[in-house]
C-alpha cells in the first residue's frame, strides 16, 4: 500500500487529487500504475502522468484490494467509522504500522524474516517505551 485517501466520490476530480497526493510523496515517477477498472482513474492518469503505463485489470489489482482486508475487518469490529475524518486518521496511521509488523514474507528467506521480525519488535518497544523487567 502506497497511500490512503478517503473521499466521498470516485470521479475524475477525486482520482486526480489521489494521484497528486500519491506522487507528491514519491521520490520517483512510477513505471506502471495498476488500478481497478474505474474509468475516472484512466482519465486522471492521462492528465497527470500521461507517459506512465496504466494497467487496469480485476486480477492485477488483487494484491492492492487484498491489502484492505485488515482495514475492513477493523472497520467491522468498530461498527463503521463515525466520519470520513476519523477513517482518514485511522487509515493513515494503520497502514505504516501494519506494513511494519507484517512484512512481505513471500519475498524473504526464513532467516531474513526472523531478523525483520526481531528488528520490528525492537523498534516497537523503543517507540512505545516498553522496557524489559530486569
């Protein structure tokens, strides 16, 4: 997941806003953009990044769509977000934390995965000020 932007509409104006926000945070121009088959993404991409390849497929986007499953589960447990602002705040914080603690296991060896998990737990302990009882 690169970014989350909660919006009330899925039109071209909203898609342009999303692409601008996404590209502002990147230090490079992407080679390929993969989205679902919503037509407003294609229109916005043509205006903002016309030289980038755009792939629209219900199968290519599965990884991006499946990355939202923990969010949907959390939303169900919370019985819906109270407002779009609350959803944006939660999703902006939840994304990086979830990626920190759930690495892309299929790209790592077992030793790399264990090292990554150990490092993630150490960072979590430092950030949350949890100290071992000695």
